C-alpha cells in the first residue's frame, strides 16, 4: 500500500512511524515549517522523514494548481492527515482509490475544529478520544472509520492528556492499518450521532482568568493552557501574573472574587470556592512555588484581576 502523508506535531510523528513500521510505502511527507513564535516541545514528522529518506514538502497553499497533479502522479492508494493544520483541497482528497483519512483529537462529532485537547479540559470532560474519519470538504465532518476513547483524570493537564492521546493514536493505527490495506474497514456517517459541536483556535489572551467563575472552572482553564501552552493569567499590581499549577478548594468564602485569602498556602477566592496556587510567575520573573512567591512579594489581602 502506498500513502501520501500530511502530518505535524507529536501525533503526526507517532502515526508516520506506525505507517513505516507496517511497511507502507510513503513517497513523500507534506508538513509545516516551524513557527518561530511557537514553542516546539514535540517531535516533528519531518525529523523521521529525513532519517528515512522520505522527500518533504512544506507548501503554504495546497490550492496552487501544481500540487494535485504532483500527488496524483505518486499514485497513492490512500492519503493520511495527522494533525496537519491546513485544509486539503477536494481535488487532492479525491485522488486515492481507498480514501483520504484524517485523525482528529476528539470523539466526533463532538469537539470538531481546533485545539480539542485544550477545549475538553476547559469543559471539565472526563473522557475524550481519537477519531479516524474520511476527509470531506467540511472539516471533521466525514464518515467515521474508527474511534478510540481516552480517559481524562482530574489531575490531567494539556501535556499529560496530549501524551495519552499520542499513545492511543499509536494503538489505533496498529489496529486499523491491516483493515485499510485489505479494505475490510467499515464507515459510519456522523449524521444521527448527536449534535456536532465546533470549537475554534485559541490565542494566548484567551488564558485570562475571570475570578467570578467557580474554582473548578478556573482550575480547568489553568490545566488546559499550562506548559507547554501560553498559560492562564491574571494581573497583580498591574503586571501579568501567570498561574501554571493550581488546585480547587470547596471552602466557601465571602471574600471578593480574586482576593488573596491565604499565603500558606497561597489561595485566592473565586465566585464559588477558592483556588490554591502551587506554581506561579510574575511577568518577567522566574516561575516559583506559590508559598515562596507569597513570602517574597507582599500579596496578603491583594486582589487579583484587572490590568491596572
């Protein structure tokens, strides 16, 4: 079987590795140049392709008329997309006789769109998963080939959950590749599987904390955007104040949301309950333990929030 692969990120690396180990002929890899403004904490499929002598393309626009004939000339049986960030035009998707498949990081039709790992944590979900589906013109809307669930622990964060997903992606590919090769897989329409939900991309400024929310909701935000992502933040004395690790408390408090109610441990009141701050960082300073930060800086009775 011959497969043209579009891939990026850790899951792209893992899935390309599985294709190679299965013996699939990969004539080329389409991937992305690294963004200088993005923290590269993951393995990139280009590294593996380079080791294996697989040609690499990094086009900015697949709609340029030259690409479809080039890919058609490679005579792929299948196209795979693993965390590739650009839409692939329909004229390319229609080339392989077996089909063009995308691996999406949720249990479709829930959490279509961007950043599903972050969004499921923000929503406080206890389960997510991966879906291999046919690619069609509308993103994440094609027939489902296989799904594999992933449990979310209350102490999972974006990194730990993403690595769980990568491990699950490897298992999913091992199990489904023989069926794709033999064309013995099934396909299931997403119609009738419940109301789809769609989420867009996230920007660093989306990490701003609203202390009027309850403690669990704020905790979910902190763990969803902690390292290696840009982080949840508030303001302390007009400076951006990052909260990298926190934990919710059920303790009821009548203090104004955002008020520092304790320094040992460092704790802040919310709209319901309180939040202990375990790892924090003032913009331009070092990341610190919450209690050590409270000891170094005079935060007792301070109110977090605002930007002045």
